[in-house]
């Protein structure tokens, strides 16, 4: 634990690699990748603000989130790191690299672009279904799965969301780890991008790996110019057979690309 954000460290030697997860995620989502990297690196898995075991606040803000991650990196590593971010975490990582370039030795952005996305309706449905669950009536996690089945019919997505359901601290009943109220209220911020607030900053001049899933709709060719303007030392890679959750859908391919980027 360091500087406010909940963190898990793997590995004892080597350069630092820090992971930022996406919406409804947790640092532990990267454990499979991190265990391999920890053979040659020190790896830090972070719970993003409003998620996992990290603190809640009244609002979500990308610049505040980036600064919180930066503070955590400064406290835990004390040296520039390789920063990896997926989706929402990718936007946090990009904002951090632009605001605190001295802390980022290299940057890997996974299946997200520095743009505002117009569609967040599916996420609204997820949040409302999660908030509408009667936690007091649940006896088992299977009960929660059954209760969410109509609102979230995709079993993989439902399982991902249910990773956020934990026993209450007193051991009685259940509680959601993410700040669902803030996520619902600030969803336009989360799907957006603070372009104007970052516009006065120079481009990040470190090496950047931009990974997208072949079947994902989150990154398209039209995003390329905007990405290159912010990150001129950009290398693009498409992972075949992957959708938005590249690292979980094609972990071996993603790991190979990331290890090459890290110089392993």
C-alpha cells in the first residue's frame, strides 16, 4: 500500500512496470501478465481511484486520477517506470505521461484513444443493474450471478463485474468495491477525455506502444493523428483475435508484444 492507492507488488529486481486497469477492474486483473514479468522486473498493480481497495472521492476526474497514480509511483518506485494502461486506465496513463513525463520511462496504451467516446449506454446498464441488486438478500455469489443474468446476459462480462462483489468488512452481507454512484454520475467524464485541460502541455517524447484488439471498436485509424500529436514516438500493434480486453483474450500474444517493448 502506498500514497493512497491500493497496490500489489511482484518481483524483487529489475526496472519497474506499473499497470492501470480499466473501468470496473482491479489491479489483480493483470496478475497473469505480472507474474511472468516479475521474473525480470518489479511490477506494481494498482487499484485505480473509485475502484478496488483504493479510496473513493465525490467525483471522478482524469487529471486527479493521474496525479494520484503519479504520487503512488513516486512513493513506491522513486524512479521512472514503464506505465501500462488499459481503457480507462489507458487514459489515466496518457494523462500522467503528459503531466508528469519525468516519471514515465515508456508508455503502453491498450485499446483506447485520447478521445471522448459517444456511447456509454452499456456501462449505464451495468451500473444500474449492480446498484439495483438487493445485497441484503444474497446468500451466495451464485445468487448474485443469477440476479444479474437478465440485465447482463453475457456470462463473461457478468463474471468480470462480479469480481467486484466482496463480503462486507464485518463479514455480514455483501458490498460492491467500486464507487458505483460516482461511476454512474460521472460516466460522461469517464468516457470522455480532458483535451482542453491538457492542451497547454508539450507532447510526451518517450517511446509509446499503442496496442489494439483486432475485433475492438475502441481504436480506429481516424484516431491515429490525434494520438501521434500527443505521443510522436508511437508504435502501433494490432493483436489478432482480440477484442477490447486484449490482455485477457490473447494473453500470450499481448505478453510477447509487451516484453519486446520492455526490451526483454
